[in-house]
C-alpha cells in the first residue's frame, strides 16, 4: 500500500516545514549591524592587505620610479625576471637559508626547550639566559656577532687558536658567510624556544606515564607522545620561520656591511650588500636594491608578487604535510 | 539569518573596489608648479634641508646655514642631517621630503634628474642670471643630465693616493709611486709579514671593496670607459678594464687572497679612529681629500703625504689626474617653498664666501673658479693642494650619470670581488657579463 504524505498547502511533499522568514527590512538591518561590527577589520584588511596586494600586481606591469605616474609596459618586467642573473643568485641564497636556517632554528629551539622543560634547579635563570638574545634588536645583535667572529681580532678565533684550531674567515668568507648567519640565528632562538617550552610543559603527564607503563623508551615517548602533542606549535614555527626567512634582510645587510669594513655615509649601504662575493645576497635585498636604488619599482613589484606567491605556496604545502602527519599519527 | 551579499552585488563591490584601489595606486604627487617669482623678490618662509653629513661635518653645515639665515632673515632653515639618497627619494615619492636635498654622489644625478625628483632649475638660473660657467667643466657636466640642470654643486671630492712618509723612509723609498708598476713594487717592499706568512702590514691593500677601493676610484688609473657613445656599457669591450683587473689580481695573488682577506678582516672601520692607514697597518691607500681632516683629528702622529693616482704604464702621460665626484643639491618637486629653497641652493653653490668657509671647515674641494682661485687656508696646505690641482686637471674624470644610479659601480664591484678571489677565472666572459647586466638595467629603466 502506498502511503501518501499530505503536506501543508504550497509546500513540496517531503520537504521540511518552511520557517517563517523575517521581513526584508529586518534582514537588511541585521546585515548592516553585522557589517558595521566587522567594518574596522574589513577596512584594515582592505587598506593594508588587499590594496597593497592589488597595487603590487598592477605596478608589476608598469614602469614606475616612485616619482612619476606608472606607465603600462605589459609583460616587460615579467620577461626581465627570466633573464635576471641577480635574481637567480638571490633566490639560491634565500633557498639555502630556508632549507638550513629554519630547521636549524626549530631543532635548536626544540632541543633547548626539552632540556629546560626537564631542568629543576635554576630553571628560571636558564630560561631567562636563553631568551635574552632574542630581545636584542637585530642590527645591534648582528653588529655584536660580526665583531665576535672577526677573523683577525675576534674572541671566537682567538679561543679556537688557543686549542690549536685555525678559525675560518666567518662573515668574510663566501663559504662561511651563510653558515655564520645561521649561527647568528641560532643564538637568537629564544623567541621560538619559549613557545616550544610552553607547549612541552602543556603535554599531559598521564600520557607519558601510560607510555612508560606500556614499556616505551625515551625516544618512543618523544615520537609517540611529545611530537603529536606539540605538532600545532611545530607547524606554527615552520610556517612563520619559512616566511621570515623568505624575507631575510636586516641581518644579511648589516653583516655584509660590517664585515666588508666599508661603511658608506650618504649613498646607503647597498654597495656592500652580498659581501663577500654575493654569498649573503638574499632575495629581499635584491628587491630593495632594484626598487629603491636603481629606481625600477615596476620590476621590484614583480619580485614582490613572486615572493608572495612562493610564501603562500610553501605555507599551503606545509599545512597539507602537517595534516597528513597528524592524520598518520592518529 | 543570511549574511551573504548577493553574488552580483559582491562582484560589483569587488570590481568597484579594485578600480578605486588601482586608480589610487596610480596617483603620485604632481610636481611643484608654483610660478617663479619676479626678479628681486626677497625669499621668506621655512625651508627643510636634508643632508647626509654627521658629527664634525654636520656642525660645519650648521655654521654656514647660520650665515645664510643672517643674510636672509626671513628664511628659516630646518636642517636634517644623516639622510641618504634612498630615504630622500622615498620621501619625495610619498609627496614629502625636503625642500632642498643634498645627494652624496654624482651617480645619483641621472636618477634624480631623469625622474624629475629634483626640478629643472633653468628658470631660476636664467631669472637670477647665475653664471654656470663659473663652475669648472667637470662640475658643470656632473650637475646636468641630458641637458637638464636639475642640480647645483655643493663642494667636491677628489681621490688620490695617501702614503705614510715614515714607512716609506724606513723602506728606503723616496716618494710616492707614479705608475701601477711602481705601486706594486713599492707595495711589496712596504709589506711586512709574520714568520708564519700572515700579513702584519700591507704596502697597498688591493682588494676591491676595501674602504675606498671601488671601481670608480680605481678606473682613472687606466683611463677606462664606463659607457659607449650610444649609452651602452663599455666595460666588456674596453681593454683598459682588463689591464686594471689583471694588475689588481697579480698583486692580490702575490699576497695570497686568503691571507689578504684575513688581514682586511682584522682592520678597523673606515670612518673610525682605527682606520688602517691611521694605525700604520697599510702604508699607501686610495682615498679622498677629506681623509686629511680625519688624519689630523684622529691620528696626529702619522706623517703622511698625498699624491695623484698612479697611472698604468701606457697612461703615464695622464699622471696628475684623479677621480672627481661631488655632492650635489637640488630643489625637490615636492618643495613647499621652492623660492626660498632656490635661495639656499644658490647661496651654497655660488656664494664664494660660503663655499670657501664650508670647504675649509669640511676640508672638501670648492667648486667655483673664484673659490678655487682663493680657497683660503686650503691653499697653504701642501697635502690639500695636491687635491685642488687634481680637481682642476683636465684628465681627471667622474662617473657618467645614468638613470640607474649606482648600478654601474655596484655591478662592477661585485664582479671584482669574484675575480680577485679566483672564483671567476674567465676575465673576458666576466666583463661581458657585467656589460650584459648593466645594459639590462639600463633597458629596464628606459
């Protein structure tokens, strides 16, 4: 026997009963209220994110020197990108820093965090000591670091000489300049260390106890308990680390200038960028030079757009990889 | 409650916003269009003046600005020291910046003129009948770009050779080198090494990027050319560049690049009292006339002499010449008070009393024929006179102005670093690469 459902007049059979919709004026008022609450954030986003982004894309198709109105040049700047030898050098150096510096900082901060999480006596003092370098302004920290590592007169090489090791040229050597910058970054891991430490102290102790009862050794506990528990913080560190390193500018500029010993007065310091032998010449440095020193803002915007796309892509990949990692752990 | 805007409304909003944003993006400050006043009108109001000097030199500027204020009591000058070209350009681009700007180098003239960041001063020059022929030809050239007078000179720098008289006498050397061969020979004699071969003192430190050892200061020694007549790079085709780089590499190799780098890294900062020449760690070096003031202030015991740049053997007839550059100033297109700004520029670039006073205080070379003829105490200083003579030598050269600012210098400098270390071995290919890079930059700047 067929059962027939009889609905209210005007409704489709089987459909849920329709709610009485609010009057039009009421909906519009609600929408306005919500929009007005969101307005400060929306205006901020439009002014400081959407506008610069769109303007950057637009400028990348123009000849623009910051002084005169931009002139449309089509794909000329984008074509130039393919034949620019400086961008290859700069991108290679930046990629090197991303591949080496980001994991080094994360491992260093995690290792220090693990040690500090276990320390009982004087924990506060150690935490403060490890965090302190992160408080130093980047320019001052870099200046101090380059002087410490001065090949001829710096204390690091003097100490090495005492134990019979001839120290390298550090910031004055094309082979050692980037590793020296990594050392500088490791010295300043305090900011990351404090986040890792907070995450490590937040892992429930019961999980370790349960793992211990199951016979898990220290490594297995770290692998199966600690890592999954702090993985959101690891993801945060990886994403922000990659983005910061893609924008690596100040330390590279200051280290090159100080190491070259060639401080200029009125011409800016761009003549020393990359010293020695372009080994510290990063992508943002080239963007700055070409835009603000050589007056090719149009092309500088091409570089900026590419940097943005790379940063977004890497972030998306990292997010995806971490989700997969978390999925496999669960 | 539905919070979504209608799809059509959303699209419309995005399109309108994008158009508005891009329109706004295209808006840049328009040039100052204030009409030039009639002759004889007394300037008044406030003028903002940006310069790059600091410390002792900034105080000298303040002294001359005080004189200007005494002469033009209705003009108030706000001085901001320690500003560089990049900051100035960015500020002008943002519609701000100084009324009068002082640029560090003639390199910038092309960029500042080409972009119209500085206005064409012709109307003011013509109105006030300023005789630009009172500037030596070199100065006239480096303050113009493609016939546009957008800059006026503000003292000049001339680069020559400094030598330590005591160290030369100890080595039995009677005077400074006149050729590059002599420079190499003397450098070797004056160099002192420790038993393990490390350098204790360099006769001459030939590394590019050491203090003032930049391509622009060295190229006059071989008479090299930066640009061809058509405006393209001549670096790869002019054999003089090869001569300079081979000479430099030979001397670097004699020292040993690693030893030289280690030695360089142990030296004090260029602008500090620990400058290697002040400390007797290098016996000879290329530097500007301003070093005299630093030496007399910070290293009173150093007995030094000055001489023109040594020339390559084939260019020995050009001995006496040097490298000339100058500080240049102009009126910004965003100047709020162009009349008073011009009054300040005119005073600092043409008033003989002001120029001589400033030149003596800062120890720079004056830039008008009248000031050069009577440069005050500078004339009685034999070490400084060498630079005044070099400045007036017809064989002295300056960097060509281009729309790409310091790109010529910086591109060449980067190649020289690779060349001297040995990581670039093919000189011809390297110089062609420099050519290519400069030409691309020139093309990009249009």
